[in-house]
C-alpha cells in the first residue's frame, strides 16, 4: 500500500471550520502511518496554521478548471509538484452548485484525477440538492467515479441515493468531532447568564440583501428579550466585515474571531463565557457539541438541517426564510424546549460526540483501504 495519499478540502482560506477539518484529517493520515499531505488554496496561510503538514498548492494542479482560469502551466511535470497516488476529498460542504463554478472546479479536479488514473474517495461530505441540471450532472459524476463515499448525515445519504444510486454509501460524522478536548480553552471563563454567541454568515434569502436586515431585526428582538448577544466570525473572507457591520449598527459589545496566529488548539475560546450558541455556521454547531453548549440552529441549507436531524434536535433548527417575527418565536420556543429538556439534550449531544470519535477514525481507515 502506497503511503502517498493527499487530502483535498477547503483549506487555506482561514475559515475556522475548514481549518479544523484539516487538523483532524492530517491527524488521521498520521494515525494510518502516512505523511500529512494536504492541498491548500493558500500555502502561506496553511503553513502558518499547521507547520507540520506538507502543503500542496491547488494552483499547481493542472486540472481543466485551472487551465480555463489560465493560472498554471499545462503539464504537471512543469510545476515541480508531484501528484499523489491517491486522493481523499474531505471537503465538508464544498460539493454545492451555488455558485456553479464551485462545483465545476471540484468536478474538474476529479476528472483530472481519473485521467491520471489516481483513485479518489469522498470522506465526511455533506450534500445539498443541486439547484440546476448541470449541477445534478456534475455531482452525479463525482459520486459515480469515487472509489468509496461516506457522508456525514442521513439527509446527504438520501440526496446521494437520488442522484447516483449505489449500495455502498456509508454514514459517518464530521471529522472535527474526533478532535475532542484539544479545542477547549485551557482556562474557561465562567458562564454568564443570558450571554449568547451568534455565528451568522452573509445569507441571501431573496436575491437582494445578504440577510443583513434579517439579522438586525432578529438581534434587536433578542436584546429586547433580555439576551446579551456576542457575534462570532468564523470566515475572514466574509463573516468579519458582515459581523462588524452588525455590531456597529446595533452597538453590540464585540465581534469575536479566531486568531490563526495562536493555532487551532483552544479554538473553542470563541464561545467562552456564553451559555448558548445560535449557529448559522455549521462548525459553530460542531464546536457547541464539543463544548456541551446548548444550541439553536439557523439553517440556510441541508448540511445544518441534516446535522440537527441526526442529533434528534429538529425542534431546535429553524429554516431561514427572512421572517424576523417567526425567527423570534422560534428562539422563544427553542429556549423553552431547552429549559424543559436540557439534561436530556446535553446527554444526547455527549453520546453523539463519543460515538463520532470512534466512527470517523474507523471510517477514514476503511476509506484508505478502498483506494
């Protein structure tokens, strides 16, 4: 068995969730006796976050998407970067067709791997039902040619079965759940009553305004209910500016961000002192699970919905539609639900995390064997 296996994901953009996936999956490679070998969109950023990883630059991968963008030479031998023998796409929620160019890029990479006879597998992905016929075709082809596929929620399994029937799809969990206590801050602040962390993202409910007015209205309503919101920005490419605008508009206390210079250990400090997490970002919910924080989910797509359904917490998941009064009512009802069932909910969260740590480790090793 060759030891040259690379991971492709969304690494290098500084998104806390993506970088945590990279930390988990580099550890999985090491646990299987392999060199941590991951592709990145920004070697400088990735090297600063994880210096022990050998980072390969996507821009030096001469797939057809890169050729169209005219950013690299045509042949791999001219890049100075060797191709791996096998690839695992541990891309979280990247296989989406909004925008379509996103999915075109992933299909192009897998097509290039196939033409070079490099097998690839999908590990711990979430799927969204493609919004377009080209998107359905591209995702079907990615699924069809994968040597194996594991998905991180049952809803994604259903979507995969609709798009490309196979009898070997497997259910796994998000790899970040295998990191366990490494994400907890060394010294945690005491929980402050009514301090709630909100992890939003720019969101476009109607094709117009990125959801800014929705979050302004919702947060005003939360303050009127006596809650003390603190904003948490997960993705520096889009969340920080969005959260700063919200903070300025609403005169909130702060915007918390993850400092990449401090590394990934203790990243859960972004929720320090908060008694509850309101998560639109998927990995805000994953961190809440690891930190055993009660949470309410605001779902803009299937990956958040699928996670909450698998947790048995669908009553705590709100499907975003831009309706502020309905969202406020959801918060009121959700807090009542948690008040009545908090020990039961937290116990279920702990069980889910404990099962995930074993499941993801074993599933990764199984995928290695299929390549």
